[in-house]
């Protein structure tokens, strides 16, 4: 008596979890195990008319999943070996100087309009006319903000210097 081969959906539902657990137990990466089992089932689906006639279609799927996992592991090992050989010494970057830290802290105490004027003029090298245009204020307002911002910064930095901070 000949029996009908199992449907793809039946095999998938009955064996996906088991195959995933088997590969996870061996390779130690659950996501990778799920990926290779899913890929093996996709390959089986494309050939299901042939594979369903095998004595044990699940054995074929298991072998394909296993081969995929081994191939991925080998590729990863090869890539890692290559990367190890490519080590390039990165130059060590020094941290900000105490003066820079003090300046940034002092800028943070300024009102926003003064802080923007000082940063745009002294750090971005923009002329007062361009700052006025960007900020939609008069040049006199920009000059006033610069004057007030410089005075506040001088007081802040002088105070931090007298406490043993930045010079």
C-alpha cells in the first residue's frame, strides 16, 4: 500500500521548531539557527515535488540546514581572520583641554541669543551682518549680544580661574 507523501506545510509545522533547537544546541546562536532552518525549508519548498518522495524529507532539510550553518560559520571565521590581519593602529585622540571644558561650561550659562552670537561670530567666523540675517535681528542687536556675551564669559572664566580651574 502506497501512502501519500506529506505536504510541505505538514512537515514545516511538525519539524521547524525541532530542527531549530538542534542547530541552536550545536552552534549556540538561536537567531542563526532559525535563519538557516528557514533557508533550508525555502530550498525544500522549491523542490518539494522531488523531496516529498524521499523516504525521509526531514533528513534532507536537516542536512541542508546543517550545511548552511557550517558555511556561515566558515565565512565568519574567514572574515574574522582577515579582519585580525588588518588591524590598523588608530591614533589616540586626546580629550578636551581644561580650558575648552571651562569655555563650554561658560557658554552654557549664557542666554541663548548671546550664546548663538558668540558661537557664530567667534567659532564659525561669521560677520555680524550675516549673524543678524540668520537670527532675523538687527546688527546692533548682534553687537549688543556679542558685547554682553564676552563680558559674561570673561567673568565666568575669571571666576573659574580664581578657583583653580582653567586659565
